[in-house]
C-alpha cells in the first residue's frame, strides 16, 4: 500500500462537497487519477477532477483533502507523466483557492505550503518537465520555497 493509498483511505469523503454534491465517489476517481494509467487516459481522468473539485477560479470543500492526497502521492514512486498530472492539478487547485477570501481558500493554501519542501525536492531532483511543473506550483503556493529551489538548481 502506498502513502497516497493510506491518505485517500483516511478521508471521510462523504463529508466533503464537489460541484454537484457529495464527494463520496471522489475517492475512487482520485485513486485512479494518481494511478499509473497511460498518458492516453489522462484527459478522461482530468475530467473527473475539473468541474468537480474545482471550476475556473473556485474550489469546493473536497479540494482541501485532494491537495493533501496529491502531495502524499509525490512521496510514492510514480511515472513522470503522473507526477506532472499531479503537479498540474495542484497548480489549478491552489490557483483557484487563492481567489477565495474564506477559510477554505486559506486552508487549501496552507496545505500547499505544508508540502513546500516536498515540492522543492521534486523541483531539484526531477527531470526538466517535473522541475518546471513543481516550480509553477511553488511560485503560487510558496514563493520563498520557489526561490530556494531555483537557487539549488
């Protein structure tokens, strides 16, 4: 069992919301999203997150545990295309959370900052595409961590 599997199982998804109601089915969608599914499956998997967990400049309550699970998934071995998908989703969630002036937005941003050192490691240890994606997340989540990562490259 991976760290991300444990993180997913630790969440009571039915107590969170997505765009169209309860996030109870999100557990399975998120597990599939972070899986080693082939690149060709990524658009379908993306569609299980976009317009559910986030829409343009807004997030729903499920974004908070999703951010935590996405960060946990970076601890595990994952193919490069999955790491990039995870980082891309993190970027969109954090970017949308920044537009909220409430506790949910603040908690989402705090989750991202808590994963700052993990994202720094991704930026300095990963291949170029992972480095770029990690720095994009750090630029909005924690500019101080982004600066440290860039100085370490």
